[in-house]
């Protein structure tokens, strides 16, 4: 592939291009390529060839080659630092703000609802669905403690938050799709707990974006403006 054969050193490779690439960085490049295909900037064959190269790339510099001729690469720049894999010490209370319980039944939290800092989900011979795709986030860090015993806990988040998994399974399935937001102000959802002969699953809901990030930024602007006027 011609793009792969370009000499990074002769073109002035940026600092850090020799670092090993992470899965999150590969996903970012693949997303840019997908958008370029949808915009008609790449043909289907070009897109397939570049995606194959992304999967085989080992360094950040090798990844950048595949999007160097695309405008989105210059708009987005480097991927931001990923959210931490554990909540900030003392940021999350020990007691839950909300309990979602399903015992031989089903329980659902969805729609336009306000997410607390800690949510406990219990599915015992039942199913729990927690959908945050339209939720209001008052806090940047949210922990969902999930316990599935012969049951299931299904969690959905909007695409522009960060998602982390901290739990495990005992003869069960505990699956969390790690997600990194491009916005450093975005909420981080931590899914913790256990799946015992049951399942806990958390992943983004495609096409859903939390709008409260913009609300929070606007509140900061309004607060700064009021402080300026008071002076």
C-alpha cells in the first residue's frame, strides 16, 4: 500500500509516533475511515484496505499514515488522554442513590431520568435494564454496581461518554465494552459487580449522545458571566 510505504522520518514524524498503538487509538482511526467512506472521500476498496492496515499497525505513527490525507485527522488531532479505570477516591458515596431490583421479574430505568453517582442493580432470577442514553448526568463519575444471580443486567450508555468495567463473572458472563470519549468533560460510567450463573453486559447505544455535557458547559459560562457582572 502506497500510504504505508511513506517514510515517516522524511516527512517529520510528530513526537510520540513511535509509541505502541492502543486499541482505543485503533478504534479512533477506524471511525475516521468509516466517516470518510460515508462522505465519499474513500472508495469501498480503499476503506477495506486501510482498515486492514489499521488492524495490523503496531505504532501510533503507523496509524496516522492511514488518515494523513483526510481532513478529519487534522480537525481531531491526537486522541485525548483516556479516562481513569477507577473512580476518584472519595468521589462516589458508599450508599446508592438508586436501587434497581428484579427478583423473578424485570426492572427498567430508561428515558429522560436523572442518574445518581451510585446505582445498585440486582437481578435474581430476573432481568434489569438500565438505559442511560437519554439520562441527565449531574456528576462526571457514575458507578453502577451490578449483581446478576441466575439473571441479567443490561446497561446502555450514550456514545459520547467513557465506559469502564471493574467486575467479574463466576460461572457467568461479565462483559463491558470499554469506551473513551473525546470530551474530557464527559461523564465516566464505571460498571462494577459480579455475574454468578448470570450475565452483566454494558455497551454504547449507537447514535445516542448525551446532551447534558453541553448544558453543563453552558452553566459554567453563565456562572462566569454572572461573576464578571457582579464585579
